[in-house]
């Protein structure tokens, strides 16, 4: 019995009371939170070091980088819509280069309307020309009645100007202070703040005028080019649908209205339409569907995959 009692006392001695175990768990939780704070500060510090190295490289090759900035700004003019409506009209008129087309600004901001006459294939060429010269445009609606046609276009949001970007000040928001690890936290915070001050000073002096934002301007240009080259929200990405839709006579009337990127409402008489028409739409990545009210819809394959 004595051995059994000793054995029981030995077992209980190795256990923590419930109150102590709870306190231990709370301490572990606090340590985990503090560790997360240090991780976040470490990540921010690494980011500041990368940005500092980039700016030092810009300073070392300032004249060359200023030339690069002028190049990227010139290219952005192609992919960013003019903020002035008259400048936009002038640009589109020069791009199309046809006196028989009427281009005017609609009542809604950023909307334009084109009116013309001719065969359906002529519409495709007009859209192709506009897509190459003003790739920021998006087709919103196309209406055909015999050989009379009109289209509504949207120019999309304006790009931030270089002046707006250059006026931004580099800042690194820091996480809330914790209770533990104060020495490590304070050291990291001091390094981040010191680097932030260096970057802000360079932005306002040696790199003033936007050179400090060269990398972000290149990133903006690349993003716009990718979106406008084949994205369903811009003319060049919408062109395959129009080519498949208008490759054959469309009958007396047709209306195509954009619901969202990759989804269109179609109003036309499809009775007697040959199978080749559906095949051409399929090659363009679109499928013919109907909504709950029975309206014809053209949906891109990417949208069909999202449908549950």
C-alpha cells in the first residue's frame, strides 16, 4: 500500500494545477502574438532595405533613369485615356481618319458614340483601328439596322498622373506595439523609421520630379498593356467575339449589349442560323446561352467555369 501511495503522489506531483496550466497557456498566447509582431516588423524592415537599394541605384544613374521615365510616360499616353474630352475626341478622330464616321460624347461621363454606315465587316476594321490607337476603349453596345450602325464606347478610368504619384510620400505603417520583446521591437522600429526618413529626403531632393516612382510607373505600364492586349474589358480582347459574330450577314437588325466583362446580351433572329456561326463564336471562346427571362446571352468560357 505504501508503494502504491508513493506512486500516486509521484504522478500528481508531475501535473500542473488547472489554474497554472491556464496561466501557462495565456503566456504562450502572448508570446505568439509578440512573435507575430516581430515577424511583421522584420518583413517591413526587409522591404525598406530593398526600396533603399533601389533608390540608391536611381541616384547613381540619375540621368539614365530620367530618360527612362520620359520613355515610360510617353508610352503611358497610349494606354491611358486623356482626361480632357475634347482631346479624346481629337485623338479618336485622328485614329479613325474617316470623315464618314460621326464621333460624339454622350451625356454620361467617359462615354462616346460612333455612328456610321457600311457592311458588318467594316465595323470590325473600325474597332481594330480604335483598339490599336486607343487600347483603353471598351465596347459597351453595338446596334445594327440594315447598313446603319452605331456603337457606344467607354474610355475607362484615368491613370494617376506623374505629378500625383511624385507627390506621394513613402511611408511604412507599423503594427501595434506589444507587451513583450520590447528591445527587439524598438530596434526594428528605429531602423524602419530611419530608412523611411532617408527615402522621403531623397524623394524631395535628388529624386524630385517623379524619378523615385520609376519602378511603379513601369509596373503600371506593363499591367495596362497586359489588360488591354487581350482582356475582355477592352477592344482588342473583344474583337474576336465581334469577328465571329459579324463574319456572316446578321439579318436586318442586331443589338449587342455588354452586361459585364465576358458576358453580353444579344438581340437578333437566330432562326435559320447555320452551325458555322456557332462554331466561330466557340473559337472566340464564347457560348450561346439564355438567362431566366429567355434573353440570349453570349458568355465567355471563363465565366462558364465560374457558374456553379
